[in-house]
């Protein structure tokens, strides 16, 4: 046996003896898990409410508690198993449907029906009296509702299918860093 091979195999045996190989699950606080150590929400639980098309239990603060699943080998100290709850972002809805408001805006926008539906009675009455601001206000409202700039007056989000045409606005401020592109 060559001396280099004997030395290498001895080091491997020593490392195998020193490093403990345990198949037991480790119990930790699951609120401190990092990305990749858990799956959230747990795919075996139905989290989407069919009525609102958002996570079940979504609050006005746009947060919902969902069940998550830690990776194999991690048990949570809260539940003594691999499942735990965590807050996730959602869009709080109050029953105003996007397709209804868009159809009202297209077909009855000159009478202000879209604004009455969304909870803006003053603007709806003004549109009704002026025939949708001579149809120019109707066109503007169709664009504003289609791009989801105008939403329900109570601050809730539209009821839109979960994989539907929902828009998430990404805003930037003085602390936003934009990565320079090659073609700039």
C-alpha cells in the first residue's frame, strides 16, 4: 500500500468517527428558519378561499397565517412536529369583483354605474349628470379600472382569480438600487 493512500484513508476513518451521523430530528424554533429550510404554504392543505381567491383568513393588514412544512429532520418546538404557522402576504378583499366593475365601466360607465358599484357615489352622480363627462370620463375610467389604478373605496382589493390578471405595482424610491444593464 502506498503511503499517500494509507494516510488518506486514515484521515477519512478519523473524520467519520469524529463527525456524528445522527438520523434523529432536531427540535428548534421554526420562526427562525431560513429560506430553503421550509416550504410555505404547505401544499397538502388548501389555503385558497374559493370565494375571495386569496389566502384563507386574510386580514385588513394584508396578512394571513398559513401552515408551513419544515424540511425532513427538523421538528418545531411549537408543534413538536415538522409543521408550523407563518404569516404570508395576501390581498384583503371585500367582495368587489374586477370583472363586474370592468363590465359596468364599459357598458354603463356613462351613467356612473361603475363608480356607484365601487363605492364612489359623488363621482358616480357627477358622471350620471354629465353623461360620463361627455364619454371622455368613461374612457378614462375604463383605462383606470382595467389597469387597477382605481379600486374599491374601502381600500380592499378586487376579487380576481388566483392566477388571473392581478397587477402588483412595484414602486421605487431613493433607497431602491437599480442594477445597470449592458445596453444602458
